[in-house]
C-alpha cells in the first residue's frame, strides 16, 4: 500500500513506518494522521508483522499538529471533527507493540504521538516539548495527561507553561525515554529492540502490553488483580509450557503464539 505522507517497509517481521513530510518537519495534518492510523491498523492485522517502529527524519520526528491546517478552524470545526480523536483512538487499539524512534523535534502533537507509542528510544539530538502555549492553546492529543504521568507534575507544568524543550539527557533522566543513542544508530537500535520483541511469543507480548497500559488506567489494587489473573491465565497456553520446558532443557524456546 502506497502512502503520500508515510514510507512503510516490512522486514524480518518488523514494520518500519517513517513519517514523510520533510517540507513541514513532519507536522501532523489530517492526511498524515489518517494514513498513520491506517498503516498501524494494517500492520496490526498483518501476520507477517510482530512489532512496529515509528520514526521521522533526523531533523524531526514531528514538529506538532499542522499549524497551517488548524489556524483558520473554529470551535465548531474542531468539535465537529473531534480533532484527531478518531486517528489517535485507532492507534490506541493497536495490540502489537509500537516503538517510537525519535530524532530531532518531537513537539506538541509530535511529543504526544511519541507518548502514544509503547516506549520511546531517542537520538542524542532529540528535543521534546509541548509549546502549544505559544500558540494560545493547550496540548490537544494527550500531552497534559500523558506527560504528567510519565515525568511528574513539576516537569510537566514547566514544559506546558513555559513551552521550553527537553533534551535527550533530560528526557532519559525523567523517564520519558527508555534509551538514548547517537542519531546514526537510532533506527538500527529501534529495529534491534523490535526484532528482540519479535522473537517472543506474540500472545505473551500482547498480554504484557495490556498489563503495563492498565497501570495508567486503573487503581493499583485493580491493576494488580488484572496482572495476577492474566498471569494465571497464561498457564493455559502452549507458550508457557514451551518457555519453561526450554529453560529446563537449556535450549532456546520455539514459541507458537498459542
Ligand atoms: N505546522 C506546520 N508547519 C510547520 C510546523 C507545524 N507544527 N512546524 C514547522 N513547520 C514548517 C515551517 O512553517 C516551515 O515551513 P516553510 O519553509 O514553508 O516556512 C518548515 O516547517 C521548516 O520549519 P522552520 O523554518 O520553522 O524550521 P526551524 O528549524 O527554524 O525551526 C521548529 C524548527 C523550532 C520546530 C519550528 O518549526 C517550530 O517552532 N515549529 C512549531 C512547533 C509547535 O509549535 N508545535 C506545536 C503545534 S500545536 C499542536 O501540536 C497541538 C496539539 O497538541 C494537537
């Protein structure tokens, strides 16, 4: 499937989706987000894909929602189209892991898009920010909620109120990203993490994603109960038997995703 604003490659069971609007630093317009929701949904449904990597260019992961496209809209337009909600909801329905590989700017909607992914690996030139305040608005696709959960209230308030950018070292220190690598190694590092995930049982991978995401949606008591029940449930799978038998027989497991 050919896209106007994305480049999609599938190799070794990993889909690499590259945002491709270089003239606008990958600003998220409705075309791009619509195509991205479509590409992610297709990768999720494709048996040849076990993990997804989402990246941009070396200069920008994405410099935010497209300001040109938004600037003339009124409340009725934004409310009527429920601005970017259908697209982000579609991304959140993806059950396979999505790794964000971020180089350069991840601002506004770009930072929010990275945070919708399951984890973020960034390049040493990455800059994260929620500068919507400079445009007279607030983050609109989850920034005030997700950034606060990921880096805490003080840093989140600082970022949203001053509009300042966070560099890669601060992002790692704050827990926003899982790894920082030199820019030239970003995509190889993300692909290697994705391939490592692709070796696991796809069934267990989906369960892990559900469990960790649950911790952002519910109380600790309910989250612990959810985890315990799915842990028990996994003992009904062939992959649990295979994983534990392989360990005892000192060999690599051959998972069958069942
Ligand atoms: N929307 C539309 N176009 C954008 C854009 C955006 N968010 N960000 C950059 N561009 C365009 C610029 O207009 C410019 O296009 P032209 O050459 O046609 O003028 C091109 O990309 C290159 O950008 P710059 O010349 O500005 O590049 P720079 O290196 O000097 O600066 C930057 C880079 C600091 C990222 C700067 O472009 C910038 O501040 N961008 C806007 C960042 C921003 O405010 N993002 C939040 C958007 S609102 C949002 O995202 C709401 C939400 O939560 C949903």
